[in-house]
C-alpha cells in the first residue's frame, strides 16, 4: 500500500493539471506542483488560508453551496469558477469535483482543474508539495478517475503502477499487463503502431510525449486514446521513471466525424439554395439591363420623339418601377441575411455546446445519447429552414407545378391536427368544425398540407400563453371552400399587415419568438397557385384569424359522413 501511494503521489505531482483537495470548510488537504505554480502559493501559505479566500467574490457563494451539500456518495460533479493568484490576477477554470469519504468520517473534496493553457503551469521536473503525508486521498482519487494513470521504470520498462481504469478502457486485466508491460502494444491499430513505437522510444530516453492512437479491444470494439507521459526525477535530478495519463477520447472523435458529415451536407444544401437564388437574380438583372437599354435608346431619340410625352412618361414610370424593384431586392437580401444568421446561429451553438461537453466530460451512454439527440434536433431544424427557402425559391421562380389529384380536404385537416396534437403543450387546445357537406376536389395535397401546417404552427407559436386554436371548413354550394384558422394570441399590428406576406418579413411585436418570415409567404404562394385568396383579421393582444378561399372543383360523388 505504501509503494502504491508513492506511485500515485508521483503521478499527481508531475501532472500538468492543477489538483487540490480540501475539507468541506475549505481547509487544504493537498495541492500538487502545478496548482501551486499556477496560483503562486506555497504549502506554508496555504496553512494560513482557506480555499474560499482564493475564489473570486462573484463565484464564492456557488463554491460554498457545493461544498456544503456535497456527499460522499456523489462520485463527480462540475464546477466553473474564477481563482485569484497570489499577485491578484484572475484565472478562469473548470473543475471536475469528486467527493470522497475519509477514514475519520469527514468528506474530502478533490478538484481537478482545467484551464486554457496548461503548458504555462506544467513543470514535471520540479519537486512535489503535499499536505497529505499518508497518501490515502491519492489512492482514492486514482480509483474514481476514469483516465488510466501509469508509472514505468526507465531502465527496464517494468510497470510499477497502473490504475483500475485500464481494465475498462483496454478490456484487459491488470494481472496480465503487470506480467507483460508490452502487452498493450498488441492492441494498437496496425497503422498506428509505428508512431506509438516511436513515442515509447522517446519515453525511454526521458522525453515527454503526447499522441493519439486507436486500439482494438478483445471484444472487437475500436477506441481512440490520447496519451501524455512525463519524466520523473529522483532526489539527485536523474530521470528514473515515466509517469503518464491515457484518456479514452472515442466520444470526441465520433462527434468530430458527425460534425464533418453535417458540414458536408450543409455545404451541399447551401449550394442548392444559392443556385436557386442565383437564377432569380440573373432573371431580374436581365430585366434591369433590358430596361436600361430602352432608356438609352429613348435618350438618343429625344429630339425626334419630343412630341410623344405620353410615351416618355410611361417610360419614366417603368424606370421608377425598376428602381423600386431594386430597393425591394436590397431589402429582401438584408432580411434574408438577418433571418439566416439568427436562425442558423441557435442550432449551431447547440451543436458546438453538445460537442464540447462530449469532448471534455466522460458521461454515461444515456447522457451521451441526450447530447446526440440535441445535435440531431439542431440539424433537423436547419434542414427544415433550407427546405422552406428552396420551396419559396421555386414558387417565386415559377418552377413549382401543381400536382392536382382527388383530395379529401376534410380528412387531411384531421390528419394534420392529429400530428400537431402530440407536439403542443397542454396550454393549447385544438378545435375543428365543419359546415356544409364535405366532398373531394382537385387539389395539390402536398401544398395544401404545407399551407395548413404553416398556419396552425404560427397560431400555436404566437399564442405563448396558450388558449384555443380553431380550424374551420365551410363548404359552399358554388364549389368553393373556406379554410379558417383562428387564435387568441399576440395579434398583428396594423402597420405590419400589408407586408406580412412578403418573404422574410416579420411583425414588430414578435419579440424573442423564433421564426423566419417564410411561412406566410409560402401560404400565399400555395393559395394563389390554386386560384384562391387569403385574408386576415387581427387585433393586437386579442388574436388573429386567417381566411383562405379556394375553388374546389367537385367530384361526381359527395363524401358520406363527417
């Protein structure tokens, strides 16, 4: 046990990560060399102060609360704080906190700190400092840390110590690796063996090393490993041991691969969207160029056509219209950039945060799956944004053709309501009513579905306090149908209603409610392609009602039953 404690002491003392241990009252039990070098305090200094004295006042209450509620049955937790050096400098750190029961029944609190530039505090060759002569806390820390800690003899490469985490990572027993210190090399991925062998040779010469490589466990599972080693010197300053830490970074590598695939798919979709926008821009530019040519020709014939004032006024009106189109195009581009930058930033931030959490924290499979679901949800949201933009581009370019077929509009409405019912909060209540005898008609089912989803989703989204959401169908004897969507939400200001169906335009009172301003433009395009109209009635703070009138060419037989 004494030898084991000494080996653990050596690992912690040469670690580049600052490590500390305290009692719940903040009294120091242990600090390693990196910790003292980072903050500038010696063991003598620490006898006169508590850990809370070294925490920035803005973070002190959080530390006090964590230390007071910490229990020995809590394995690890995470703490973000700002520490104060002896000179008064502020250092932002993130710590992995471990609560350990002591022999006397008290709780020891171990913290492994991480900071942005660990190289500045690393000094593997300096002497060690400890406030724990028994070393019991060192052994407890090694038992709960999921990274593999190891010590080799420099001359014989004999394995002096390796932590229990080796069995979980490599899938090999500790007895086998103690019998054959080179056994772990057999599990190295074939193409990675040369670089690992070179790193081992450097270790035997007393050089520090850091590398990444893959291993194949006995069960066939492939894992990524990041290993760092440091030389350990004796009292005379001679290198006589190698200490190191090996970390399983498989989750981080899988996340990096997923992000690369997502990046390639995103680039492809953006390129498709750019092609559609490029075609629209080229068409408008051609129209502008044609009008500019007409203007030049009129200017050259001004003397001979002076009597034709009416024609000249008409031409001036055309030019004014063109300039107005240019301004509208500029406004459209500005709104597009604003919407895309805002709507894409949120899911990208979600992806980055989840990836960083997976990279720096060793979580359970369930916790990892939760983060992966966050990434998938963000990707799905961005995909829907791109698909809406592409659909709007095809509508504006006149490239979207109606696919009319016999459609039961009454059944489609019930289907859409059923889909939305499982996604809304209990605060919202969906209502559906039908007047007149339903019958099938020639409609594009895909576009009608998109139109219904957009209107109902907006009604739910812009009713943040909940309330009833109504969908009504009115079948008229003159072969038309009225579709009405009603809510009791925030309403639409009067000054915004004329522009509400423009692409990327949003009302001024939406606040922090997310949206792109594409949905209603798609609704208007779908309705007009069917030869219908869309109108709205709204009052701020009272709600909004959208009414769509569609021609519904009937079939021979009415639908029986509602």
